C-alpha cells in the first residue's frame, strides 16, 4: 500500500515578498530623511519666526506618512515620496540662492537639508516602491551622512571667515532685527552706514537701481558709504521671501 506524501510548501518567488517594513530596507532611510527634513523645517520656522504654509503642510504630511509605514507601507511610500518631490520642486528656486552663502549657517544648512535631503528622500521612495536591493539603501544612507558632514564643515569654516566690521565714530547706526529695517534712515551724502544684522539669517540692504547693495550675513555687520544724490530712496531686502522688509533712505 502506497502512502501519498503531502506536497511541499510552495517556495516564495524572489522579489514577491509580503509588504512588511522589516522586509524593505529602503523604508528606514526614507523615514529618516523625510523626518529629519521635516524637523529642519520646524526649527527654521521657529527661528524666523513665521509659519510658512507649504512647509507646515509638508510637516503634517510627513508625520502622516511615517505613521502609515507599519500598517500601510505602500501608501506611506507614496505619501512621503510625493510630499518630498512636491516641496523640492516648489522650493528649489527660493532655496538655491542660500547655497552660495555658507557663512549664514541657518539659511545655508536649511537649504542643503531641504534640497539634498528631499532629493535623497525621493530616491529612497523610488527604491522602496521598487523594492530595490538593500545595498543601494546602505549606499544612500552613507551618502546622506557624508553630505551632511561636508555641509556642516563648509558652513563652519565660512562662518569663521566671514568679516564683521566694527562701527566707527561718524557712522550712522542701522540695526536690522526681527527681519525689519528701521522705518526711516536719514544720512548726509557721503556718510557711512553701519549695518548691523542681528538676525540669525542673511539679509541684504539694497537700494534698487543704484550701486548701494550690501550683503549682510547672519549676525554680522558691514559698513557702506552712501554716495547717492540727495533725495528719498526705497530700501529692500533682495532675498525671496523677505519682500516685507522695506525702509526709506533720506539722503540730504
């Protein structure tokens, strides 16, 4: 009498694994990158201080995506990937100007985090969706750590090398604080302004259509000679997002 043995259990097809967080190595760097960028946005808005609606919405969506990772990983990948890509495309024009000014650490490091961090998060989302090899996830994490260290080092050196000009006896003091200029600045033709930026982020002191255009790195001061014909001039901060910073310069 023959005995019929049960069929052996079917072997899983390579790449056809259950959609579990522990089985997808790309979910960890995706969560880390998206979470760190969102934390950077929160810190940046607290330092300004101002609520930027797109960044605030991005923080909320990022938290939702991270919360979904355990139970709905595929949905989480879409939420985190789309959020990162949308904010990257929306903010790159505004943020890219800060990359040229590493001597203002808050602006520079936030720009690096927002641009590079979100770009890497998009790559991680694609890797997670495609369930790519674990080696790629490890390389992505190593690249992120390396770029972060490089950005901090560059900003630190640039900050140390940024000049801070002291005021002289005949200078006209102009204090820039809370992202505001003094409402009116009165100066004699040929006098020198001492522009003291007390904010932790960069500004400019710009009189449109003239040669008076001074870059003011974070927490530094600069001197500028007012070599303009007598009259009344508008002053602006020529940085995207700082359009509210205006003043009137009276030259006598």
